[in-house]
């Protein structure tokens, strides 16, 4: 289960792989280690970046984000082209992974649409200049205000998640004098992903309308009976951090089967099917290389083509929603080492605890999901032998772990810079102010220069919220 488990206690921890410029690695394609031993991103030395902007800091390789977005757009355009017997495809960037004004602009400029799930994400996409038809609104508990904003901005799709929500969207659309474009989120029963909490298509969870119970079919009938709603598609999302594509094929057959059944019963052929996202990335040296956008697109195209031929239905337009796989590998988190101490283990061994100036407030995933990461010295190399290290944060929790087990040089010491790769997704977007720690900045690096996308919070920011 790549990236979603702690390193096994019976396995010697591995050091972080050295950056090699390949898109399937744990580092962004723009990371290199210089002759002086320091890591650089897009030709900018991380030691220089830390000196200017401080740590902890999230660092995004802009060219890498753009290249990954472009690769998804190109792969799906090619695989689902009309001359390949299909009806085209749209790629939505899942903003929950990380969204800022700049990132929204980057991915849209490279051919992607934006998937949002809250008023905040919707506001970012709108302010970034993304046109309404290129925005989708998700969410299992949308507020009336979120729906009104989506309708006012003319979003291309509202993904409905319950029967009662269908009524609310219809009423709000009627009040606004518009017809709302909606998709039905279908719970297919396909369980995929690295952790139960991020597998989102099994029955016992909060998302979607069950195919097995008939709720999805009822939702379709309810929408078709409401003149204020337009059924534009069916939606499936089976989980996150998925590296085996077989689950997507099974889910595609299930949703396309529902589409065929709806057409047979009502005469309405739903024009679009969204097969979700959740494609995995590499987090550690032990993880398998994930499928490429081309492999994902061709696998899904083959599944859609075969299934529709078996069902005797025309192929629909397809959409997908990568997030982590666009921005995750393009980011790293830069820390400064503080306390280093050795702790004796029950088996007679020793673990070196390396404390850094961040922790679970800037990356909650290890505590939340047992997610595995790796780390490397960023400011130098070392000839010292490796030791078994645990990188931990500064918070008042024993579970405040950044990297559970990694091989680091024995001479790691206070003042060293550590880089944790593959944190472009869900680091900043899930960050908190636990222990009243201010959240780190997000820095974009391109062509040897850095700029601040999201500034570092200050104590004054935190105190400014407190009304006494």
C-alpha cells in the first residue's frame, strides 16, 4: 500500500532515493544534488532558499506541476479522441490536494479544469480567473450559499451526493432562474486506496448514492423529473493513493451499466461519466513506480470502449479528477533540525530521534493515515554510516511523526536542513495551527528564482483572530 503505511519494523529502513529527474520518482523532476552536496530545485539551492525564507517551508517546482498537468491533458485527449472511437475527455484538477491562485492558473493554463468542494476552494478558482464552465462543485454537505455561488458563476457541474440535496439544488436553481447542471455521485461498492479512510466507494461511508441499494437510480429519476435540473453525468470516485488500475475498470463497468439501464428505462442517455481520481504517487524508496498518465488514460479508454460495446450503448464523454498525482511529487517540505537524541529499543537496538521545526501541523498524514514518507539531508552530503532515524516534530503529541523510519547519516545534527519529498499534496491544504504554530509559506521555484505563493503566517495573524 504505497504511501499509506508505516515502514515495517522487521525491515531495515532505506535512505531517500537520490533525485534522478524522472517523473516517477519521489522528488520533483527539477530536484538535483549539486557538487557541494546541497539539494537544489529548479537550479535554486535549498540552503539559499532557507536562508532567505526560513523553515519550515513548502517548496513547489512550478515547471514540474505544469508538466504533470500537461501530461494528463495530453494523455486523455489522445486516448479518448473521436478518431479512437470515443467521445473525448476532460481532466479536472482536484483542488483539495492543494489550491492557491497561482496553482489554479497554472493547471488551467495547461489544459485542466478545476474540481472544488467548498466555498473557499470555489472562491480561489473564481478569483484565479477560471471560467465557470471549467469548474465543478463537489461535497457531501454543501451549504445553500455554496450552491448559490456555483449557480451564479455558471459552474459546469454540481455533483449531488444525496436525495435531499437534489431537492435543495432544484429549489435554489428555480429561485435563481437558471437550470442547474448536476451529476450523481454513485457509490459503486469498489473499495480501493491505501487506507480505509481514503477508500471512498464502499457502502459504509458518507459519500455518494448506492448503486446496490437503488439510491443512485432513484436520484437519476428525481433529477429527470425536475425541470430546474439538467442531468449532465454520473460520477464515481473509488479512493485515493491507488496504484492498481483494476478497480477503475470495475467501477467503470458499474457506472456505465447504470447509464445503460437509465437509457433503457427512460430513453435518456446520460452524456458524461466521471471516473474520479485518486491515482497514487511514490513517497518512499520502497514504493512501486505509479502508472503514468498515458497508462491511466489508455487503460480507462479500453475499459470504456469494451464496456459500451458489450452494453450496446454509445460511448459517453469521460472526465477524471487527478490531484495528488499532479501536485504531490512537485513539492517538498524543508525543515531545520533541532534536537537529535538516541533512544534505546527493547530489542537492544537504537533509534535516533531527529526533531525538526515543523511536524504534524504541516503534515498530518502520518498521524492520520500512518502515511510513509522519506527524508534526506538537503544542505550537504555525508560519509558517515547510516543510522535508523525517526523524524519527529515539535508538537505535544507522541504521534507527532514526520517520517517513521528512514536511514540518515549518523552525523545528522542541529542546524542541518532536511527535505521531505512528495508533500505537494495535502501538506498545506490539511495544515493546522496546533500548539498555536503558524503555518509555513508555500514557495514556487522556477528557473533559479523563488516567489511566495502563500506567505508564512505570523503570530500576529493568529492573535488577530482572537477577539479576547
